[in-house]
C-alpha cells in the first residue's frame, strides 16, 4: 500500500501525476503535501496526548483531535480543517506522515526494540465536535468520500467480530503473498508474489494475517427533527478497532466519519445503484440532556425574564393546546409533567425516578388524543404511539434477525427506549393487549427494560415520562357506577401513575356554550387562512390574521416554550425547604391518620403518593427556574393530587379515600364482603352437602350488604374457582 502522503487530489484541470501502485489513468491529479503544517499543529496543541499515546500503547490506540481547536489554529488551521472535510482519506494519511517525519511518537517493547513505526501504523486519528451536522435524509451523491457528521439514535448493533484487513496467502510452494482486503469483500491474490512461482491456488494463513475488531450499527434520525407523517430514515455505520462495543440501542449519538458507497449486487448481477454507509471515524454519545435544542444568549435572557413573571404557570398552561377549550386542571398537570422532577442516583447504586406519569381517562370526544399529540410536538424528545397498533416489542425492544451482519439475532429499540430522557404518549391504552400492557410495568417504575429473547440478555434504559389516554370500560362513564371499576386497566399498572384524571363529558349550559363558541372561532379562523391562500382576502394583512387567530394562539410561542423546557431541565435543580416538607408531610399524615384509630378503615394513600408529591413539587419550582421549593409549590401540588385522589379513590360506602381501589382493584369494603361471603358459605355447610344459595344471600343481606354487591362478588368467586356448585344446586368451597 502506498503512503497516504502520495494520495492525490482530483482537480478540474492540468494533467496528471500517476500514483505509484494504483491505476489512476484518465484522472487529473495534483500532489499537495500538508505533512509539515500538520506537524506544526500537533507539536503546538497535541504534544501531551501524543506522549501519552507513546507511553500507553497498546491499551490506548487513538488520538482525538478537536475540530474546533484545528479551525481556530490561524489560517493554516482553516486550510487543514477544509482539507479534512473535502479529502479525509489523504488528510488522515498526512497526519500519520507528519507524526512519522517529526518523530512525535516513540516507543520500545519489553526487549528494548524500537516499535515507533508499529505504533504509528496502528494508531487511529479521530476527529470530534464538528460544527456542521448533515441530516441523514439530506445525504447525497456529492457527499461520497467526504467527511460528514450525522446525529441520530442507535437502532441496531451487531456483535463485535474480527475482520480481515491484510491477508497472508500461502501457495503450495510455501511462498507467502500479502493482499489488502477491501470493505465487505474477500479477495485472494491473482498470482503468487514470488516471480518464479506460477501457482494461483492459495490458502489463508491466519497467524500471519492482520485482523481488526469490527461492528456495524444502524442509526436512525431523531424523532424531533421529523415533520409530521415522515418515516425516519436510517444509515449503516461501519466501526472498527477501539470504538466497537461502546454504544447500545437507544443511545443518542453523533457519528463522524467518511461517507462511502458500495455497489449493490442483485441476483449475481452488479447494479448501477450504490448503497451508502459511513466509515466511522469517531462516535460522540450525547450525554447532555436536550442538547439538540439550541438556546442562544438572547433566548436565555428572554427565558430568565419570563421566569420572573408571577403569571408564568397560567401562561404556560394556556399555551398547551390552545385550540382545546378548558381542561385547565389537566393542562396544569401536563405543565408539571413536561418540566419533570429530578432523577436521583443514590450512593448505594439505586435510583429514584424524577419523571412524572399521567393518565387521562375520559369519555370520547373530549380531545384527549389532540392533547397528547400537541404535548409530543412540544416535548423536546417525544414519541407518540397508539395502543391498538402498539405491541410489547414495539414499545420496549424487538429481537430481529440481523440484516446488517451475518443473520444473528440483534435488538431493535422500541418507542419507550427511543423516548429516553423525553416523553412517550400512549393513546388508547385500554385497547392494548393484556400481555403488551404488562411490558410497561418495569419501564414506568424502574425506568429500564430487561430483555431476555433469542439468547440476548440486555437492559435498556427508558427514562421517560409517560402520558397515557384511555376510554372507560363501557365507552362512556356510568355516573351511577364506581369510577375505579370502569377504568379498563389492571390495578398494578394504574398504581404506577402519579396522577389519574377522570375527564367526564357532563352537559353544562354555560360550559357547552363556551366550547361551541371556541370551536367555531377555531374553524372560522382556519377557513379564512385557507381562503386567503387561494383567493386573497382584500385588506387581510398579518395584523388582521393575528386578531382573528387570537383566541386559538398560544400565549408563549411553541418554539420558545420548547427552549424554556430544555433550559429548565438542563440548568434547574431546586432544593426543598423545611416549610415545603412540612406541608407535604402534614397532608400525607392527615390522609393516613384516618386509618390510625380504626383498623377497619381503608388505607387512604401509600408512600407512592408521597413520592409523587415530591416529584411534582420539584417540577413546580422548575417552572419558575427557582433554586428552592417553596410552600406555594407544595400547596399547588397537594391541591392537584388531592383532586385526583378524590376522583378515583373515593369510596362512597365508607365516605373516605381508599387507595386500594386503584392499586389493588378491590376496596377494603370489597375485601371484607369477600371474606364474609366465604365465611357464610362455610357456616351454612353444616351437613357437608353444601350451602343453599338462597340461604347464603339471605344471611349476607342481614349483614347490611346489598343484593347487587353480593351477586357481583358471588360471580367473581365463581369465576376464580373459589367454590363449585353440586348437582343438587348447593355451594361448596374448594
């Protein structure tokens, strides 16, 4: 292989210097030697790193160069930076030549032999922090063989496997011939390297061949960069050496590398269409939250001014889905969910989640889905999915046959993994399959997903808030029925939501009139905009449309609100004051105290509700970009949580809150009825032939239970197989 120093740049005029060892016929070329400039740059800026590389080789094999540092290295730096983008292959060769010529790396092995040349040929030159990013969907033929930077989410990864770089081939006469291998194809020498030997049959000698670690990744566009209805596009990444095995599905990354093309072969025929892949130079894992949201100094100044406004809560609340009238308490809760609490990592390795989960259960036509879609557009990282079309694998991770590598099983990240550090909205949760819904349990509480499929054992992270929407069991709420029993979701899942809102569509003359007016204003404004596009309305200017759209325009622009959210999540970590602690503890104890004196009273709340209060209080302080959680924050969240509990956990029979109705699916009074019914059947079975149903019901009614309650529990016990009915109609316990 020729030294990259002699690689040649294509220019439009002046013929031709032929590069030794390669066929460059009919290509116009010119040599430009940049080794000297690179040597000057490396001596000044990277002497320490090169010395470290000399000392720590082979455990350290990469030199990372900051593109920003290079660009700011005077006029020479700008030329070198441009060279890298336009002619990356030659530039990487120039850098190695510069290191070699200026003796910037030296090393000796255990026997004292000089291995400087071995180190220089083995090290990788990697560039990071390129200012310009290329969208995956914007990659074109012009970018081939150029240095590009793409960002996205890791969708699939293959296992790390050795790849042949230089093959040592032996003929029958024991002559060794070396041949460099191109990407993706294995090729043997055409003829033996010994001039006197004419043999053309070879075998690979693995012990003398050179191998390198390799891995393939598939990167998908980030969801926040997509316009509505677009399918995210993918590109394959080819990683080698020490950057293999450092990422997993769901990670947000920036991949820097050279765009390469490889010819497609269909049915043994070579096609004129080429596939693209990125020959990876470096991978940067996005550790900063929401770094894809760019906030300028002007934005920061405006955000800080907004935070001082005493009406900031109301303004943000009104800016969420302004086309939807009312639902102010739901919007208030969504504001807190968007800002989120603080995720805490404890010294013992355990973690406490900061994400807030909210469930909206409501009658049809109350704009739940519209609210979800708006929130996802607003959240800096949002994924929307609908229950009927979401499977367990689609939400968590799927094990798929790998078409990147050699057909092994590999993991593909699902919706909750892609929404990591953001928000996932799941609509129609009641329509999901039972098995699929169970996959949400771990993702919501532990904020991770454990996969054990097709021989793969892995844990993926799902640090996201979940906003769910569901319809009641019978399609609409029955005002006479028990609300908690009408939510068609398992209690184990419901208990993981911090807030559950019941959205009833109750006729109210004043409210209905306001909704009707608001909807008609929205439609009227929309009609005028569409008419103006086709047939301009006389005298209609920006001011006219601003006035027309005022009722359905957000007080805070969605772009600015998105920046406000990202800024708060990046920079705001409030501390709770003793006064705020007292308010939360007092409320918690006040609810629990109902069960202190009377053991028959239900359990009003559990520690989960107290944790929800703390998370919501942190979010409330973040809205103001405050450093401390004050009494007002505590009072605000106590009111929200209290309203939710009274909707879903109120037991009219005992006249108090009973959290068991949601968390276990059966209230305390329901469990008491179950026990009494079991005891009655046992007592009335005196002769061993079983108890008569009529006698059981009569005895239970004497204990102040209604006939409907007894019938319902009786059916439940029968379904569970707690008793069986004998041939003569008597009941016997199992």
